[in-house]
C-alpha cells in the first residue's frame, strides 16, 4: 500500500492535515514494528474516533507528508520544511522509517546535516534506507568522519550495506584521503558481491584516484564490466592530480570515442589538465565541445576555463567566460581573482572583491590569498594590511600561506624588518614558504645579513626543498659573495638535490617547443640564433646595455655577456618571431623567475619588433608592448 501511496502524484495546492489525536493503546514491540504494522497500529488506536467517512485520514496524512517533504526537498525551502517537521512530531509520525528517510534527505539538501542526525535518532526502527540516508547526508555535507563512523555503527547493527551506502562511505574516504579505510570498505564490497556494481565500482575508482592510488584505481576501472561517467571522471581527475597529463587526455579521448555522456566534472578535470600544461589550442577545442553540450554554463567548468585562459596568457578569454556563466560559485570568483592578480589587473581584482561581497558571496581563505597576492605583486602595502585585517571580520583564521603572502608583500617593498616582525609574531611556527618569501625579499634588496639569518632558521626546519638552497645561493651571488654562494650550492649537492633546470616553451599548432639556456638542439636552431643576433644589434642601437650582474656565477665579462644573451626565454621569443604571423602575440611559458636583464631585454625586443610578447614565469605574467611591461618593473 505504501508503495502505491508514494507513486501518487502530488496535488497542488496541498495543505497540512490536522494533527491526529493520540489515545492510549499498546504499541507493537520494536522487533515486530514495520511500516505496515505501524500503519495498522495507528488505525487501531484511532478507530473509536473515526467514522466511515474519514477512516482513510491516516493514509492521507502519511501520504501528504511524504509528498510535501519531497516537494520542499526539491525546492530547498527550509521554513516550510520546518513547519512540516513540527506537524510530524505533533502527529507522532517521526518514528516511521520512510518519514525519517524524507526528513533526513530534506535537511541534507538544505545543508543542515546535524538536523538530519536528529531526525535519524527519532526513528524507532532503522532500516537500510534510513542508514543510507544519514550516511549520505554526512558525506554530501563534508562530514566524512561522521559518515564513516555511522557506517561502522550500521555494520555493528548487522545491517547489510547496499549500492547506495557503499558510494557514500567511499566518497568520505576520498575526502579524507584515507585509502586504507577505503580499502577495507572495498574488501567488504567484494565479500557482499557488490564489487561489480556500476555505482559501487565507480565510487571505488574515484576514491582510489583522489587518494593518489592511481594504479589501484586503474585496476578497478579495467575490471569493471560496465562503466558510467563517475568512474571515467575519477580516473581523469586522478591522472590530472598526479601530473600525468598525457594519460588523462588519452582517457578523455577514449571516453569520447565510446560515446560516453561525460558530465561537467569530467570537462572540468580535463580542462584543468590543459591549463596546467598550457595547452591553449586543445583547451579551446574542449571549450567548443562544452558549448555544444551546454556544459559551458556550469560554474565548475567555468572556473576551469578561467584558469585555462589565465594560465595560457589569454586574460581576455578568462573575462569572457566569467561574464557568460549565469550562476557563479565561489570557485569562479576565486579563479577570476587569481587571474587578475597574476596578470597585474590589480584594480580589477579589488573591484571584483567588492562586487562579490555585494552579490552576497562570502569570501573564504582562498579569496583572501588571491587579493593578498595581488597586493604583493603591485607593492600595495596598506591595501594588503587592510585585507589581512579584514579576514578577522569574516572569522577566517590566517594560515601559513596568508602569513607568507604578507611577508612577501613587505619583503618585496623593502620593509624587511617589518616582514621579520610578522614572522616573529606568527601564532604558528614559520614554514618553508614563509622563510622562502623572506629570502626573496633579501635577494631583491641584496641584504645578505638578513638572508644569512633566515638561512640559519631554514636549516633548523630540517630537510627543505632545493628552491630554498638556490634562493640563498642567489642572494649571496647577487651581493658578490661568491664563496658563500658556492657553499650554499655545495650543501645542495651534498644533500643529493639538483637545481631545477630553467626551461621556456612555446605552443605552435599541436606541438610544444621547449628551450633551455644556450640550447642548440632545435630544428630551427640556425634561424633562431641569427634572429637573436639581428635583434640584439637593433636593441643596442635603441639603448639596451646588458646587465651582467644577473649572471650568478664567477666568470669573466665576455663569458657573462654570452651566457645572459641566450637565456631560454630569449630563444623561445626568437622562435616565435620567425614562426608566428605579425598579428599574433608571442606567448612564452617559463618555469623559473625571469632574470632582471632578460626583463629589460624583452622590453627592448617588444619595442624593436613591434610585437606583443607575453611571458609567464613561476610567479606571474608579464605583458610587453612598445617597450613597457604590465608589471611596471615591480615583480
């Protein structure tokens, strides 16, 4: 009967029925209580009060409540849902498993999982569906520890998990990165015969992939007799997170060849792969596919597209995507903010922050990282301090990255003592990133005394990255302290570390051309060096003089000139000049910071060639036009 009632279409308008009077009657025992026995019990206790015209009032009450709860769950209408819950309590229906199930789902969808928990504990007979609802509520509302705890309680109550419960439990393991717990759940799925269920299998693939166990994820994926979109998306995401971009793209291609109906999460993952690898043309093709399939309006896809265009140096494309997506989530706002910060659109970043507040979107810790980054790379100390203090109004506790941004801001501005004060007053222990930001300021302003002090503190941390050793070495070299620079590099070698090789690359057609300093391996090697010679002569006539102080090794003057002239970004620009049409900007990506002399040289290159040159280093974008750079020579 209840199944028939659940299938009855919702009649509009619906009104809450009056509470049912509750005379005393012996209630069935817990062991014998079921949906039908409870209905029979309610009918029997109301029989003296009912006449032949209203004997079906309980069924109507029960049916209407289920329909109303479903309606409010779909519309996410909290006030009406609370009224219905109050009526349920007055009517004594809160113990029914199906009513409890609908209440749990309602509070889950309105992001009130603790009220879901209350509804769960009001139920006198817990069914598999009720357990599934509460575990799903915790998993969907980012309470993974509670989800796993209730999964354990369910097993203790001898309730068998099903194809709805397993995915919620494995999702919680993925959020926590606990593949060991997920592996136990996987074993249970094997024992209960659910390992080949498409939903359970997909959730296991997703869990292993997000936990970094990509080989295990691939094995589960390959063994699945049937795959839906979740398993494909999980694998693509897993490969992307591990930097295995080629595998991620290959899998996406296979999904399309199998005519899989990919979703917005799939598109978002593969677009991020293109962004991380700066594959602009491929990213544009996938953007076109999103437009054809209507996924371009998704806020998840939108944030990935903004990141793609920003990382590939096409900031105007990022703005266009931002303007075209009708409903923006916080991820989209943050993606646009960091894009503005990286491209030196500082005023636009501030405007976006204010617009976001007016739109009722609450900033999070990432939002403040974005605006602090914008302040740091524009030298706006007062504005940075304002946003740092504003975090308190939003009850956001600054983390190590926020402190690192403040140290970076003050250090770049030459306020090294103030930066050191921030470090000393931090409520948490300074990390490698904080000291790294301080060392950057010391190197820029050639304060080797403070750099040495910072180095001592860094080495107290224990093993640190090669980048910090290089920062210290470069700080000594910039000040002409070659012996100290050599000692820092020897320490790097003694610890088995290597300095990261400086590389620059340019995308042309479907191919990426990569260059290292002094590289002569390219097929167009002769034309590239000839172009640099011709352009170098023109640059010198325009006033360019090489600054060899940026050669961080002790060699004679002529060798310094030769060394600095053929840095990787200059080779990449020369390739662009002889390959790209005159109206196309030359976009160069670099994995390390652009040196000061190359920055000056590229300004002259843009002036003498009349070309727009966009260079991304490991911190930001530089747009060179007519002999000027968008960074204002502050980076």
